C-alpha cells in the first residue's frame, strides 16, 4: 500500500488531502510512524524523530496513530487479496506476497491480475497500492517499490503502479540498486561491503562468493550473492495468525506520578484491546513495558486463566503489573503488549465450559486475600482493589461484566468518533483518555 497509515488518515479526514501529513507523536520525543508523500518532499521519513520532521516541514499536520483503524483497512485489503488466491503471505498490515499460479486460468496473466488488484483496492477501499510482478519474492518486493509514487524536489510524481520483471531479466533489474536494497543487508553489512568497493547489487552479483564469505561471514555471504543474482527460491507461505498486539508511548517528559501512568496505561490498553476485538481474538498474557529516564527498560507479565478482550479486564492486570514497579525516578516510555492470542469464538466456548477453579470464585471488587506475590508478580498488593491472589478472579469478573458492553462501545466510537466514549475499571466515561493529558 502507498503510505498506508497516512493514507487512511487522509481517507477519514478529506481536508488533509494534498497536505504534508505525519502520523506519530508531535512532541519532542515523538517518532514518525508514517507520512504522506507530500511530507516526504521535505525529507520527512518513517522512524525519524518528530522534532526533526517538524524542523524539515514546519507546516506539517501531525495526527496520532490509530492502529485499530489501520487493522480494519488491512482486513479489508486481505479479503480482496484472498479473493484472488488463497496463497497470500502477509508481511505487514499493508503488504503481502501472492502466488497467483492457480489463478491464471480464471483471472489471466499476472500483470492483468496486478492491475485488477489495484482497481479493486481503489474502488473498494478508496486507497492506492503499488504492485510488483516477478518470479521471486525478493524481486517482486523491489518491483513494487519501483512502482510507487516518486518524490522529487518539484513535488510528487505518480508512479507506474505496476512494475513487471520478466523471467531472465532479474539481474538487469537489480544491478543498479544499492546493496542495502537486499534483505539482510543493514548498515553494518553495507559498510563492510562498501569497504571492498561493493556498493551496488550488480557489483555484489559479480563478486566471487568466497570473497563475500570472507567479508560478511560463511553463513550470510553465499545467500547474499544468490539474492544479488536474482535467485530467491522461497515459496509464498500463507500467513500465520498474529502472535502479539501492543501499543506504547514515549512521554514528552519523564512521568513519576503513579496516577498519571495509570491514566496513560488505560489509554494504551483501550486502543490495544480494540485492535484485539477487531481481529477477533482474545489474550491470555498481558505484558507491561516500562523504560526509565536513564533508558533502563523492564517488563512485567502475567498469564491469566481466562482469555480476555475487554479494556477493564486487561486494564486490571496491567495496573497490577505497574504497581509492582517503583516509578518515582521517572518513566520515559510505557507500553502494553498482549500475547497468547486465541480466536474469540474458541476462547468463549472454552470459558463457558471451564469450571471455576478453587480460589477464583467471583468476588466483589476490592476483596482480597492479602497473601502476597503470585504468578510472577512481585511486590506488595494494592491498598485497594483485588490482591494478587485474587487478580485472576477479578479479571474474570470484569471480563464477564463487560463482554456484552464492549461491542456497543465500538459501535458508538465508529459512529461518533474515537473520543466519544471510553472504558475503565469503574465503568463508562464520556470521552476516551486523552494521551496528551500527561504531556
């Protein structure tokens, strides 16, 4: 997809069309997640610090990322691709490999299928994509890059949309590309190759494999030469389900007040869980990531007996994990990730048939046993809310109470906007948590 995250923001907010839009935090510590091609004209690029992007393009429009929204459009995209062939290997929300061998009799030659996909994406999603057609995954990937819009000093020039690399022309197509275009060639490897005068893929393809082995290693070298010569035998492997979902934020200044961190965590959980429900899965493992001002990073995790997909239930686990950490020295970054994912239908069926385990009978919020550490959570229990020993029971109570409400909250947000309503451990509140509230 072309500038996918930014393109979705423009799709949802037409007033942004034609403007340099940057998806990411606008603060000093923010990072550019994506940007429109209009922003790239000024040198803005992904992974760049936001303050650098602001310096390059002072009139850029910064918007906060919405992962759940990108996941929705990604799901629609993959449905279009899977209507062409079941052999779809997703490598990102906005990118996938397709093996169209079995689709040719019905849909025509690969180039025809490529144009068909572009038309379907434009007409059904209102977005644009670029397609590379080749006999291997590497060359198809690089051909799709060559098909994208072109950024020049004068502005943005439309790309070809579809680039085809016929069999037998792979080496000629790759020859002038920098060696960094190849998979597995990062800055360090590129510098090692450059120190021996190897700066293009063509030069690498002509180099004796034994020399490349000495430069980058016996394991890596032969594979790089093979790729440089256009040989990539790896098949398209239909995608496996996501194994984790998460969200994190870097604060404009270090946060040492626990309540502020709980508010921030509630926002992260809220958005991550919405993504979870959009994907139709539930989680059984919650991890909280904390990075301090000195860049020391720690994580705290807990696996639950019950699959969860509501913000109050996941939030109860997250807050308990946060409470095991001394945060007074100041937190720079806070994140939450959900693993142990399982399809929601299967998880719900298992939950309905699973008996309540001893010690996990549902109890009113705030009732605890005070028995101290359990299941990987260190430190004293909270002065209020469930004790560590009762945490699984509290999560189950909240999951049961909110499972029928969460879908209604999603509908309200879809109709009235993300900030129309939020969820919390004590009930609904008008307006979702504002992540800038702790700036």
